[in-house]
C-alpha cells in the first residue's frame, strides 16, 4: 500500500468554496497570490502547451472591471437583474483572478483536452487558495461569456475565453456544507 498524505486527503474530502459575496478584506497581495498561481500552473497541461493564462486584479482594479461590466451590460441591453449580478461580482471584491483558456494549435492535443486543462487550473487555483487559508470561490456568469467584455477586460484573442473568475479574500463567515453527490447513483464499478 502507498503511504498516504492524510492531511492532503482530509483537505480534499472536506474542502468547501466560500461564497464570493462573503469574502472581505484583507485581500491577498502579489506575494500571497504567487504561490497560489504557481500551484495552479503545475496543473497537467496536455503536451506542455500551457493552454491557459492568468489575469490578476487586486486593489482598485476589480472596480475597473465592474465599470466595464456596467458599460457592456448597457450596450448589450441586459435585463437589470442579470446585469447587476455580473457587475456585483467585481464590485464586491478586492481580488479576482481570471483564468483565460488560451488554446494552442496542436496536431496531438485536441481543443477539448486543452479546455479541460483550463478548467482544472481553475480548480487547482481555488484549492490552493483554500489550502493557504483564504476564502475562495469560482464564478463565471455573463461576464465570462460576453466577448465584448472579455476583449475589453482581458484582451481576449479570437480563440480565447474565460474559464473562470477565482475570487480570493478573507472569510467573513463559515459556509454551511451543502448536500454532496450520491455516489451510489454516479459511480459504476466493474470488478473481475
């Protein structure tokens, strides 16, 4: 039997995202974020293509994103509730990392594998933040899918898209646990 890393396993078995709207100052600075981003970048990247990149917004920079989101929501004619939800995720934070899926041309690594790698980077960054003691949440919403917002906010190229916004801050309340999947309903075993 292999020697388990019991602390890491216990962390993974009990991890919980923290709602982004409950995160407060102090926010992580560059020195606190670099180990988290470094951990996320160790993610399997399918052929060493690095089909993702990071755009980090701290201090007053998230407020700039909120302003861009408000402008884009008005241009797109979004209903007020939808617009407000997308804008609020940037108004209510002092630290957000956009994980940008940035697929690379490859004869060996199909685009879907590169997309999955970008999603795995989001989870790795989220888990690194939680393991470091921060509260963290992975959000998307209309700002993640709106090409106009993405181009203005992150300089998205034609083939790039936002895989997720990872919000990181100090926890203001302990989140309640939520119901977890019924493993008997989603796991199929075949044993010989």
